[in-house]
């Protein structure tokens, strides 16, 4: 056990990560594993218990993650506030223990995303005419059942005119369904901040032990917002052929908003400069290179640049296989040296190091399958291989692939992954 104080360890770990992002060789390769339900699984909690009892989840996370000598610990906001979902009637998720049986999963199952065509192909023009109005009047209630009273919200003419507001707002707020909606909103806000306060307690307790948090704020690619939340995967894929200009236009409309929302979140947690960006539909299995160049990458690059312009560090998680995208990533990384982190799931991380490892910090990618089904020796050998292939010159953070550490990972394999970094990851200076 180290005799250094938690404050000293915290400073050293932050500095180690900072130097790595700057493509410098620190004293050792940092290990920064992501996780979702691993900690709660280790203490015997069901996923329902984890989502509905954030106090126990926080306690479990502190207990389990402090066993490992990691350089940064995962956040826990990816264990979403189930009570908030219940109160506001979330339709785009299913989760264990949901009050609504249509959204309910068994207690031991992880939450699932419910994809739907919330924006119809024939509604593009209506959306373009008044994006905010469309979201208030139509989209909110399609994704959240308890926001249906917003369908009666005053229109643009009421908002632009003082006299219109005089007429529109009293009637809107007088409606029984509006009063009931705001009652639910007040309850849900209380539930949200009970959850959020545990996130802050977790960060503070880990810092007292000498462990920094990896990140708090996040944003997404414009294409993924359309595909995940508006048109659905099928609708967006068809739009690339049937409605290409509409698809490009809606992504353009969303781009600055994604930057602004990330900046707003970053201002709430100014100690965190890394912005997590899970990337979904740009992988090789969803589109070809030509489509990636035309539809996915241009607006994504604008989001990257908007964050970097404000001294934030984009950390896109390239889910699935994205090795074929490396030429485009390399060109972009060369223009923005030492300002980003590229985290890879199934892509060839050794080719990533070769293609742009001198320009951007890379992160990954011990396979989740190995952490679940492998042996400690196999994990150690894989970590050694990653370090030998990626560590030279700096700019390498070791983590798992998809989900970082899977919920079902063996504790002995996580221990082996950690110890292997200390065994093989020391830089010789």
C-alpha cells in the first residue's frame, strides 16, 4: 500500500493523465476503466436496486473502485435515475422495476433503449419551420407521457406578442392537465436531485481517497441524435437515400445546440474538461465510407472543434469497428494535435497508434469478452500486448472496449488488468 497521502496521489494521477493527453510520456501508462453496473454486481445488488437506491449504489462504487489503484475512476451517472423516469413516464427506455409494466424489465436485467420514429419523414418541414415549437408541442409527449400537456403550450404568435401572451399563458396554466403536469415535474425534479446529489457525494468521497473522476459532461454526434431520438436507425438510413438534404439540414440545426449544451454542462462542473461522446451509427456496420464522409463526419467535426475552441477535451468513444475510418480520423487529428482522446471499442488499436498516435491520445481496448470469460493470465498477456504496441511516445490510456469493464467481469480479471499496467506500463527514462 502506498504511503503517499490521498492529496498527493490525486495530484499525481491528474498530472499523469494530463501528460498522456498531451502526447507525452508520464512515469507510467494510466489506467482509466469505465464501468456501469460492475460495482453493484460485486456487492450482490440487482440492477433494479442499483437504479432505485442510489445511496447503496454510491456506497458500493466507493467500496469496489477504491480496491483498485486506478488513475481515474468511472462516473456513475450512467446508472440512470429510475424514479425520475417513472414520474415523467419515459417511453424511450425500458428498465428493471419500472412502474409502467410496458417499460418494465426483470430486476437483474440492464436498462434498454427503445428506438422509435419519433419524428416522421413527412414532418421534416414542420420541424424546420419551428424546431423548438415542434419539440414542445409534439416530440416531448412522444418520448415522455407526462409532458403531454405541453401540446397546449402557446404558439409563436403568443410568445412574440405581449397581448398574445396575455391571452395564451393564463389559459395554458389554468388547464387541469397543465397543473397536474407541473405537479409531476416538481416531484420529478426532487427525485432527480436526490440522484444527482449522490453523484456529487461519490466524486467527493473518491477525491478524498485520492481518485479523480474521469468525466461528468457529455454530448453526441448530430447524426446520432437524429438516429437515436428522432428518425430511428431505419428512418435515418432511408433518409440518406430518400431525404438526404433534409437529413443534412436537421444535423446542421442540431450542431450548435449540441456544442452549447455541452458547454452548459461543463460550466456546472468546471473541474472536468473531458467531454464524453458515445458515437453510435458511424461504425462500419451501419454505413460505408462515402456515407460516413457525407453524412456523419462533417457535423461531428464541427462539434469537436466547438468544444476545443472552448478549451474542452472531446473524448469520442468509437463504438463497434471503425478501423476503416482511420484515414479521416488521422487527417483531423493532425490538425488538432494533443487536444482530444480517441477511445476505441473493437477497432484495431495498434493501427490507430500507427495512424495517428503521435497526434491524439488513444484509449482502449481490452475486450469485454476477455474480462468476462478469460483467465487472469490471458488478461495480463493482452494488457502487455496493448502496452507494447501503444505506449511508446505517450498518448495511451488503458481501458476496456465496449462498456469498459462489463457488468459480469470477473473481479480477478479486473485485478489482473490493473496489476499488469503497473508491471508493464512503467516508462523507462
